[in-house]
C-alpha cells in the first residue's frame, strides 16, 4: 500500500470515528429524562438537582461539554461514571475480555464450519450436500441471533439440561467451565454468520474454479484437495475477508443482545445498563472504544489484502 493511500485511508478512519462520537454525544443528550434525576430519584429537590448538575458539568452548553470530553478522551481520559464514579476506561477494560472472547470464538466457529462447507459446495455444486447447505443457510438467514439463542436455551438447557442457560465462568474457574458457559452464546451468533460466509465463499469459489489455470492444474493430474486449498481458496477469499472485517460491527451488535439474553458481564451488557441509567459518559466511552476497534480491524483487513494479493499494493 502506497504512503499516499495509507495517509488517505487513515484520515478517513479518523473522520469516521470523529463523526461517530459527535452523533453519539448528540443522540445521548436527546434521550428523554434527566441523568441527575435518574441518579438522585424523582423526589430530589431543585436545589439538590442544580448542585449535582453543576458537579457533573451538565449545566454547561452541549458544545462545551463535547469539546471538554473529546479533549480528555484524546488524552486517554474517558471520564467517570455518574453513578459509581469509577473510571469509564477501567470499566471497559474490566468487561472487555468477555466480549472479545465471545467475538473471537464466534468467528472461529463460524469460519471453521463455513469455509470447508463452502469449498465442498462449490466443488460439488448442485449435489445433495450443496442443496442441503443452501437450504439450511437460507433458513438460518431468516432467524435473528436472539431467536436462535432462545431456541438453543430451550433445547440444550431446559429440555436436555446439558448446558447452563445463563451466567459466565471465567478462565480462572477452568477452561472447560468457561467454554460451557459461552457455548450457547457463541452458537447463537455463529449460526447467524455461517450462512453468510458459506454462500459468499461458495459463489467466489465457483467462479474461481472456472478459470483457465484451474483447468490446467486439473489436466496435470493435480489432486483436488491441492487445487482447492492452494490454488482456488486464496483468490476466492477477498470478499470473505472483507465481510469478516465489516462484520465486526454487526457481531458487536449481536453480542449486545446475546450478553443480555445469557446474562454475560461484557461490554454489551454495560452499554445497555448505561442507556437505562442515562450514564452518558459510560455510553460515550463504550461507543468510542468500539468505533476505534472497528476502524482498526478494517485497516488490518486492508493490510491483509496486500499479503493475499501483492498487486493491491501498487496504485
């Protein structure tokens, strides 16, 4: 990737994060209710409310509050929670491992199932496996993660009693216990991603397998496994990698619902709590953190393109 393109890409990512912070700050302050009343209760006196509004800086104009918050955020200070007075950045870091583990396990499970199924469906296009995979993926695409999660809870927790319906076991309690507590949430998210990855890879693989160099490889007697894995998979992975990178935002949205559904102490549950409690600084800090992580993942995807196809490094 050339220096000019990298600089342009970096500038666009910075502008995206900045735009997200502005939109979130404005929308959070347009929410009905008063965070001071949510903190003190409806019986608080006007004098007490005025004192706390001044203490929290809520008596300042919106533009001044945003400028102060942004300046502090650029220095790594996301502010403190209105309710607990705990530093927002520390709250995020405390809950981050749960969300990151869910996202990583979801991507691993989704790709581990979608990639081999997509390759085989493309290789045996129109066969029994291909038709079954396409039919199943179409059914899964019509089901949102929260519905899949409810069905998984009903089947594996209520009916079979094999897995816990809610709760989280940290790695300190044991790897097996940790995986058992996350299996249903991860499956709820992964089953919504598998059909997207499978269908996308299948279509790209089918086009790649029609190329002349694939016909030459077959004519030379090269084994099908080598053709698929070493000659067809790599050029067919560009769209898949793009979707995996872009899907981070979608997965975070799904993780928010899944964390609430399965009572997992991750960033998603903290975000929902901050909305209900009108804890604007926690809400704004989480959104900024997620936005920065999202643009960094997309930047990493751009760099991965250069590895997969060096031609993309030349303007």
